[in-house]
C-alpha cells in the first residue's frame, strides 16, 4: 500500500521558508499595518494564513506577490 500524496495550495519546496508576522510582513513590503489588513480583508493582497488567532505570511509568498505586482500592466488614466 502506498501513501497518498498530500495536496495543498502551497508547494512543499518552501518548507524551509521563513514565516513572518503581520508586522514583519509590513516592514518587508514597506506598507502600514492598516494597508496590509485592508488588502487581506479585500482578498487582493499577498497570501496569508492564521496560526491560532495570529496572521502569518511566508516570505516567499510576499516576494512572489511583489513580483506579480511589478509585472502587472499599469493602468494609465
């Protein structure tokens, strides 16, 4: 009998990745805490998760989200 693979939205290659608190993520992104909380509420910010009652971010997810923002076409009005 073989074990079934565990499927998750997050690749397992980041198992050694650093987990950051909300405040640490804000420092990395250079945005106020309120902005990151608002983005999380809207569902448009970087991927986050909870450990108990605490919001956490993987550093790799923050870098990937920043890269996506950089590569996004600019809306010129």
